[in-house]
């Protein structure tokens, strides 16, 4: 267990989160069960419009970066490095329906651009 640093000289050791089971994060929010659809608004995705387990079930690595152009170039690089380019298609922006983020999936690698567009 990792210690949490506080103002005291003694670290506080916490128990393992009960929300983590077998390496999977389980959200224990009872309000989510009452929703007809879970909408990931800023990504332009939703549980009724997309099959999220099919789309992301094989993801092993998530890479977060700056501009959309840079993350697309990274996804193309990964596609070539993993020999996944079979001439069928170019990498596509999964979040093309939204304008805040871009997301590219190449095999088990998910590349997301997360530029902060909110004024500080």
C-alpha cells in the first residue's frame, strides 16, 4: 500500500480501494444504474450510439498528448511499428463528432489529444 503524505511527520497508510476488483475499476454510483444511456459528451460517444466494450476492450496502452495533429502522427507511427497498416485504411479520429478532443486507436494503443481549451 502506498503511503499518503499529510501535514504530520507520520505517513498514513490506506487500505486498498474497494472499488478495484481484479484490476478492473468498478464505479459504485447508484445514479448511473438509473440512466438509460451513459453519454461521454466531450468525446462524442455514448453507450446507445457506440459499442464501447467492442471499441476499447482490447486497449492495453493509453497515450495522452497535445495537439490532434501530433496524436494522429503518433497513431500512424504506432500503426507502422506494430505492422498493423495493411493498406485498408488511414487512422480515424474516433471523436470526430466532438471538437474538444481527438482520439485515435491503433491496435491496443489509444492516443488522445487533450489540449485545455478553457481559459485559466
